[in-house]
């Protein structure tokens, strides 16, 4: 730690610049989507909300350490607060995704529940537990925070690809009719 300087400040700032890119490209895809007059399915809405929530969280959270450090000047406190915010976000996302699957399918055993559970809920819960553990034992800081942001960005990217694939398949089906 160098007094007056935040460790690795460029990493979260770089990650924060990528997040809104998914939201922007998603907007283009949605503008070109199938029959604009058609109603949106609830799964399409949830897919878009997932990408936007993760993308804009990454953008905001990536800028947060620099803003807090300028205000407080205490690097340890900055990383503690930033990790706590990421922890809260992941806890909220696990709860929201669980509720969405229940609303869509009635249980985890129907539709995409098991896949969402395996590929999002389990890893996110594991990362949440690791962040909570690092906060309790006083370890973490920069590395834990940047890794968690990277994971949130990765989740947004995967969901972005799934939304894109959905609309491409839908367009192909319309073209083949």
C-alpha cells in the first residue's frame, strides 16, 4: 500500500467500462428483435433484466473504490465496504433468480431450473460464501473485489449470449415459415 494511492485502481475501472457494453449491444439486439408489436415473454424480460442488472452493477461497483478512496483516504475501509456491497448484490441476485424460476416454472425441476441452478446459483452462492468468509477473517480486499466483479461481468456475458441465441433462433424459425 502506497499512502495516498489506491492499490490497483485501474482494474475495477477497466472492468466497469466493459459492463455497459453488454447493455448497449443488448439494446441494439432488442431494437432489431422479432416483430416489434409482439408481446414479450416473461423469460425474455427476465433474461434482459439479468444482463442489465449485472452490467450496470459492474459499472457502478467498478467506479466505487476510487470514489470512496477520494472521500475517505482509507484503503482498508474502501475494500471492506466494496466487498460488502458485492456480497449484498450476490445475495440479492441468488434470491431474485430463485424467485424468477419459481414464477416461470413452479419449481427448479421444470424448464431451465436445474441448468440455472448448476451454472449460476451454485457458483454465485459459493462466491458469496467466500466473500463473506474473507470479510469475517479480515482477508480479501482488492483481489476478492476484482474477482467478484469479473465473475459478475462473466455472468452478464453468458446471459447476453443466451439472449442473442434466443432471438437468432426465433428469427430463423420465422424465416423458415
